[in-house]
């Protein structure tokens, strides 16, 4: 396919830059590897019916008061008054099967709320990397990969995941990238992929979670392709997209 | 030196993130490799007395009306009514020796104006890489490296230059980095340094300047260590810092 016919795939490092990048995209892929979007993918794959992302803890509390199951995390810790935060293991709890869960996190749910400016919003993590790439290639629309970052700043793990998706899409020769941020993300991913865990050893959020004894969560979040589910935003809630990879592309 | 005693060196990718990073730094190093800060370094080294950075073209015009020599660039081109923009070769014109020049550019001078929130502001480019690193190491203060980016977005060439400075400072073992942006910049620099010109081939601004037939400017801007001057902001104007490397560190 000629360069002009290809669709665009670009990386936006954090919600702070979203307005600079958000024009002319059909699909926004939200990424918060440590840990919100990994937890969302794991929860939906393990049978949660709906996850309702909300930006503030107050909104989560209002839902809780109406009888909803609600989860909230700030700065890596479960917010007081909530029984869980954004640990993927908590989202795999069999008691949540068929239920709706409201979720507010430091970065990920804020990014999802911003992303709604783009018509279609889906959720990615390293856990569902290949399935999301397959689906995006089949859609063949302009894709913005939005890292959640850390408090509006750039972070490494979301950039690596975005770079991994951009790399697969560009390699299909059906997509092209124009932005320097996309070139950089792809490049960082290619250098990190052999040993992501050690590459991320120095990253700021890894250090933060290590202090909180969350190393098991981190290991789960950095393992690629353990899941085959794509959560998609539908009427304000994340639900399972009906999609199965039928043939390798 | 123990990690705690080390001073910080961090990279901020573009003026859009400046407020997220600007606290607790003593020195801000502004970088706009293509081409504003390269032109400023070349101009000051070649005898321009003062360069007055202004954010808007209107301000540049007001100075011009008062009889100042003024230069203005937008989107890579000289603004109508100005005799030059931000080509480093224009700043080496012998007729400018001993003169003051007012300058407004798309990205670089905007970044300089923002940087004034930090007590000391100096100017870097690949052209004066080693001298600025020597000087920063001697100062041993907290350093923020501010890329000018492209219209508030991340760009590759400023990130590579910032990564090169961060790398030298961290290698001295007198500085440490905490932010993921700094880890990423250092990493991108290390991968690009063997062949910067080809690494940047795909970069968005290179493409932009190639269309404008500015390849000679680009070659000059990407050549490291052709200059030994550090421009420093003093009472709103960039002047030559009185500094000569006396001994290798």
C-alpha cells in the first residue's frame, strides 16, 4: 500500500498533550500498563460485565452510595473506604463475575475520560497486545495511542506498550507514523523488548510500586499476551468487544 | 559521591510540560537544535553582543521600529519584513559583530521566555555540547534541560541533545536522574550518537526543513562541538558567559 493510502498511528505520551494530537483520529487506545488498563483487561476477560471509569474519587463514592461495587486507587494505594484499587489480581476475583464495577485511578481512568473526545475508545496493556494489534489492523482506521503517564508526565512502561502497538501496525504496511513521539516510542520498545523487566528497573513507577510491595502485580503487568480480550467503551462503560482472531494476518 | 548528595539533572520534553518539572531547579538549559539555539550559540561566539529573545513577532516588530536589528522565523521560514530568521549562518554575518539582535522563533524563544521562572538560564545546542557539560558539572546545581519541541510537542533532535547532556552529567557521578523522561532521553541519545544524521532522517522537523531546502543548516546544527561559547540570560538578553575550560575533569 502506498504511503498516502496508509492510515496513521501516532503516540501521545500523556493526557497533558492529548489536545495537541487528538484531531482526525477514529480510534483512541488508552494504555496504563501499571496498573489500571491491565486490571481492566484482566477483569473483563475474567467475567466482570462492565467497568465504569470515573475521573474522581468523589464520583466513585457516589456510585458506592448507590450500591455499586467501586474500586479506587491514588498514588499506588487503595483509597480508604474502598475494598480494592487497581491490582489486576483483585479484578480477577470470581465474586465479580457478571457484576458492574466502578473504577477511579490516579492516571488511567483520567486518560479514558479524556479519550472520549475520539469516537471509539478501547483499552490496551501488554497483556492483550497481540489481540489489540490484530483488531486495529483489521479496522484500518486512524489510531491514536494514548499513554496515561504519571500525573500528566511521560512514563516508560506506557511508552513501551504504545511503541509495541505502533511497531506492529507499521510493520503491517497498512499504517504510517508522522510524529517524532511515535518514532521515539517504537524505538524505545525495540530496545526494551528483549528484557522489559530489567529495562524498567530504573523507571520511576517501578520504584514507587516496589516500595509498596507490589512486585507480583508488576510481574503480571509486564508479561505480554496473557489475555485475549479487548475492552471497549460503550455508553460510558467498558465492556467486552466481541472479537476473536480467526486467522493470522 | 553517594546518590543522595548528587544534584539532579532532568529532561523536560517541551514547554508544555514545563510547569510539571520546573520546581527546585537552579539552572535551566534551553535547547532548540533546529535551529534557534544553534543560531544563538553561533551568533554569540561570532561576536554578536546581545541577543534579545522575544516570544511574539509583534514584539520583534516593535523593537525593529525602535531601530533594532530584528530576526523572526515561523514554521521554518523568515517572517515577511525581517531580513533573517534563525539560520545559524545568518547569525555569523560579520556585520552583526558588536551589535544587539532581537529574535523571535516558532519554538526556541518561547521556551527561553518560559525558562525565566528558573534563576539561571543558559543556551545549549549540539554545537556547544562539551563546554556546557563542563560548566554544568563545575556548577554542581540542580539542572533542568528544556527541549523547545515543535509547537509544544516532543521532538527527537532536542531530546537527543538533552540526553547527551544528561548522559555526561550522570557519568560524572555528581548528578542523578529520577524522571522517566530523563532515562528515555539518555537512552535515545546513546542509540543515536553513532550516526545522528541518519537517525534523524525520519524526524518530522528534518522533513520540514528539507522541503525548505535547508539541508546545509541541518548539517551545521547536527555537528557536535564546533563552538566553545555558552550564552547566558542576563537582564533579558543573551550574552556571552565568561568561561573557558581550564582542565579536563
